[in-house]
């Protein structure tokens, strides 16, 4: 199990107790959660950290807490995650990210996700990754494209954990294979 990855500007590491409050604040920010089903309460945010710890224990990887190396600021997370819902592309490992809005527009999500992709292919031996979001989330889609991911148009899907009629139910699917 790898406990951390580093890039020029980021430390991607296991979670600490000191991450709890900034993570709660980030998950309550409407800008950060714009394309998620809703804001997270402090309790729901804490429960997500618990699930992250469980994911690391089960798979040996998971969402790394992202920290700015220059000053130790908590930025959010960069993730390798095994989704638990049923979909035509499952089983799969998803590469994802959620960063504090104050750090958007600096290429940090792309930098962290590139490190996660390298780790997935070189050290974990995975052959492919997926990523998905709602069609309107152009910022995340741009990161996916910068990673070399390809939009699998016929693979777009309705997220099964969101009810019929939910405005964010439709998702676009991106894929990346080791050879790419």
C-alpha cells in the first residue's frame, strides 16, 4: 500500500485528523459541490472520510488527501476509487478529484490526477481507468481530456444512485487505457 505520492507542487497522502474541518468546509461550498447531488453536512463529510479509510484498507489505494507542498495547505483530494454502483462499465477504477475552489485554475487537479494515473498503471498494474461527471461540468471534463482520457459517447449513462428526473442523473463517461 502506498501512503503518498508527490508531484512538483503536491503531496498526495493518507488522511489526517487535521483534514476533517477543511474537508467539511469544502463539502459545504456550493461552488465545489455544484455538480454533485448536494452539499454535505459535517456528519456526511466525516462519514466520507471513514469510507475513504475503509477503501484504502480494502484495496490498498483510494482518495489521497491533496496538500500543497509549499505551505501544507489542504486542497481536497485526488482519487483512485472503486465505484459500488451497477453500471455497464463496471467493474472499474475511477480517477477523480475534488479541490477547494480557492485553488482552481492552477492546474493542480490535472497535476495530481496525472500522478494518480501513473500510480494506477505503473505500480498497481491496472489496465484501464474511467472518470465520469455530469455533462455541464466542463472544468472536470477538461482535466479528463488533459489526462488523455477519451469520451466514450455510447458509454454515457444515467447514474443509478440518483433518482429519475434528477437534473444531474445523466453522466458522461471517459476512459483511459494503459496503452494511451
